C-alpha cells in the first residue's frame, strides 16, 4: 500500500514537466513527429517550420495557396493536434 506522501513515477514526471515549463517543448516535438501523419504528405512537404508558444501553434509555409487553405482549416488543425496531444493544449493556430 502506498503512503499518502508517495507519488507514482508518472505523477512525479508530470510535476517536473510542469515545474520546469517543458510542456510546450514536449508538445512541439509531438506535433513535429505526427504532422505528416495528421496533415498528409503534400502539406507536410510544403511546411517550412512548426513551433508552439504559449498554446499557439505557429505554422510557416512557403506556398501562398497552401497558406490560404490552412487559414480556412485553423480550427480543424487545432482540434486534430489537440487530439494527438491528448488534451486541450493548443488554443490558437497562426499561419505565416
């Protein structure tokens, strides 16, 4: 039986991640790893850069047509990425 002051390893790791503010960086890595699977090869190949800052996913693309298409799908992108991350971590998507 666990004493009341003992935490599971998962709880301790989660506390460390939150304490050292690593959540955004970990989510950014997860997004980069799953971007091609979620968005498809065509969009992935034309994406120049992905980053996360304070719950905002910043997507940089070189194609104006793709930028326009992704602008219309911002809510869907946010929803898909939050599903992959396992929680409501992203609140906004910026396309540039």
